[in-house]
C-alpha cells in the first residue's frame, strides 16, 4: 500500500470533495452525487427515530405523571411484505418456521455491550464519578496488588493482556459480574431500553442513564420469500419467558400445541401464548412454583405474543 | 420485566459486588470470584497489545528517524495448533481449503467503521475543528436547504430518517463518498493501521490520527480441526492484490498453479506468490498495464505471502 492510495492528493481531494475544508474557494458545483437509500432503510430509520422520540417523551412526562423506572421495548412492524423486529432490552423475538427457530433479536447486556460501555466511559470519564474504572479485570483488585501485574481488558480489546496495577485500578469496575449477574456500575443488568432517567448508583449522584441506549437493533424478515404454514409463527416475549425456557422448548411447545386446536378457532394463537405463559410460570407445589423437570418457574412478569405468519403469504 | 429483576436491590447489590460504591463499609471478603480466561484470549490480547505498542513506538521514533506516513498491518501467529490472524487496515487474509475460500480478515474503511467514527466525533466534537459534522447525509447539503427536511444518519442508526436542516449541517461530513472513494474528513480511506501521527486535513490544523485505530481484529483458525492437503494455504496480501482480483480468482489461480509444481520443490509456495503478484500487475500493453479480461493492472504496491497449512496437520 502506498501513501497516495490511502490519502487523497490535493488534486484528488478537490475532485472527491468539492467544498471540503482546506480546498480553495472554488464555486460549488451544481450537481452532487446522491447516495441511494433503500426503502428498507427508511422503515428502519423511522423505527429507530420512534424509539429515540419515545424515550424523550418518557423523560418529559415522568415529572407530570410521577412515573419512574424503565422498561424493555420490543416492536414488530409489518410493511410491504416485510417484518421489522426492533429490540432494545432483554425481551426476545423468534420466528418458528417448519419447526426451526430463527432468532429475530439479540439481548443487550453489560457483557454483549462491554466495548460500547467501556468506550463511552473512556471518552467521558466524568460519567464514572471518580468511583468506577472503565477497565475490566478478571476479579476485584486488592490494594496490596498495586505495582503487580494483572490481566485486564480495555474497550478496544477482545483478548486479555497484562498491565501493572495502579491506584486507579482499585476503583470498582464499570462492568462487573458474569452472565445473569453482570451489572453496569453495580446497578443494572440490561443496557438498552426506555426510561430510567433518574436511576442512580445506590447512595450516590452517579447517573446510569448515559450508559443506557434507547437505540433498537432492527432485523428484517422478508415474508414473501417463504410460503408459511399455519404453525409458522413469530413469538415476542419478555425475559419472564426466556429466563426459564430455551428457544427450542418454546418452539416445541407451540409446534405441539397448535395442531391440537380447532383450525377454525380464531383464538388458537392466543391460546398458544397462554400455554407458553403457563409453562413458564409453572404449578404451585410444596417447594414453590415448578415447571417441567422440577425446575423453578419464572418469578418475573411474563408477556407473550404468538403471531401467525400465514397471512403474509404472497397470494398474487 | 419488573424493576427489581433489572436493577439490584440494596441487599443483592451488596452480595453481588462487595466494596461497590455506596455499599456500607463492610470488611472486604477474603475470596473473590475470578473470571476464567481462555488461552486463546491471552494470545489475542498479546497481539492486540503488540499493535498498540508498535503504534506508540512509531510515534516515538518518527522524529528520530524522520519518517512520516502510515501503513496497514496484517500479522499471523501460530501457537499451540492455532493460527491467529490479526488485521488493522486494508490488507486481507484468506485461507484456501479444498478450493474453498475462508475469509480470515475484514476491511476497515469509513463505511464499515461509520458508527465508531461518528460516535467518537459526537462525543469529542472538538476533534472536528468546527469544520466537519458527524452526521451523514445522502449528499452535500446546500445553504438554501436550511430549514427544509432531509434524510440523515447518526451514530446510533443503521437506517435513515428525516431531520430539519440546521446551519451546522452545512459543514463538510465526517464521512463522505462511497465505496473506494469513501473518506474520513476528506482525507483517508482506511480507518485502522499504524503511524500517520502527523496526518492533518489539507491546509488545516485538524488531526486525522484520533479517528484511526491501531486495534486489529484477531481471527482464530484451529489447524488441528482439519486435515490439510498440499494445496491448502493461507494467503496474506496487501490491497494491491485485492483491488484487482477477487478472492475466488486468487483461489483459482493458486489451486491451478500448485499442482503444476514439482512437489519436492521447497520454493513452490514462493512461486505461487510471485504468480499472484504478476496476475495483479499484468503486462505492459499499448494502453498501460493489463491483466486478464483486459482489465487494468494494480498501480499500487503488491505484497503476497502464500503459506502452506499442511505442516500444521496433527501427527499424533
């Protein structure tokens, strides 16, 4: 690679970017190249804007209605033959097609969003209120370890390397805990969603909100690309369901439930959703609520939608 | 989802993070949970640190040796049966196995790194020197369009939405141009690499370096998982090769070249690399250097390594 293939020469720079800073005062050209924007990007952008706007509305209204707290948000939009599934938080959407599971969302946790969170804290360290460090360590660092070498991970690393422990590394880590117990600033385990504008680190003036993103991930599913049967469905559900049941267990339950319904019953998909809620809640036994294989039922809210895809079939 | 499943109660917070800010002065426990770090993460972390260190060394030495400019960096490390391919820049590595192409790196350009670059500019706007806007528009905005609506894209969007054009939106976009012509601040088309500490926007005091990352992407390939034949190779090459030849063309060329060599010739892989360079440079004809199908040859530096994988076979 030679330098002038990576950086523009003066002449090329002028050709490439009329009106770019540093270019002489050439009169602006009349015609501009314009990026082609696909329809799909417009729907995705509209959904992304809607999430941002909703979060701002919650911020405005929370004083009027005296509502605090936050929530996960999972939305599906059908438009021009495509499903747009937008997720910010710890809910989940899956499509079951021909008994196979197709994930339609991913979860946003301190672990999956580690690099974004560390990068933000690195660039705006005042958000850590002098109490936290943006670096990650395999365990809490002890005072007697200052000056010794320990493994660490920074925002731009996926692996672990050694550093000499400094005073600053004794601060509590921005991200701490593993799996279900991972938390941002020892407080929250979900890193996207709406609301939570007033949430602070316990007994401090450190706000959590700057680390929470209201941006959804939007996945697109082309309904017209497949012929869907009556048991092909989109399932949207909160973590109350997914905490206790695997995708495959949910798929199996729905796939077994639907054929036993009257095919003309308009409520069969609602019944399938109710069945899923019951499977996640379980039955009250001597030692609490129990689901299959004597596992503990969900103690959380359980919301489930089962949406048939057969009506999306291309009839033309 | 209920609030206390997302945020820790006071009691849980103390259990979850002893010594967390805001917790009472409980004596620190003697034992800590420790994250298990895999061997693979240590090698990856060491490579990531090496890239960072190399970039710092270039920064220190550039005054002593009076060397300016920057470069792409592509490294392969073999350790304990695994290949680690680390890439920062616009070089590329592929594995050819049984005539199939396995990409071992991805390119870092203003387009693939748009969100990282916009996020940085959004959080540290002084880096834009009051000359650029971090927002993306489908084309240059004209003064007469102030107050009108236009599509835009921010760091946290993958789609496009509408906004009212303001005075600030008239600034030159941080990322401008499409495909091969995409540039950061009208200057550079590769967003990771080493060096370029002194690179500035033409005729300005705006430095490019803060936007360039020296962090490589590290991909791991387990050599022991497959039995490799004599024509299975790892190819590392600079953009001089990939600008004019597709992965598939390179794979076909190597796969056709190697069987025609003497299998005992220790130089056959070097010869295959030379063959690739010639195919990318082409032959001087009336209208310049031409490669197959009368396409233009590469005008850039062309560096190629062809590394046999057969020596990695598990012999135990």
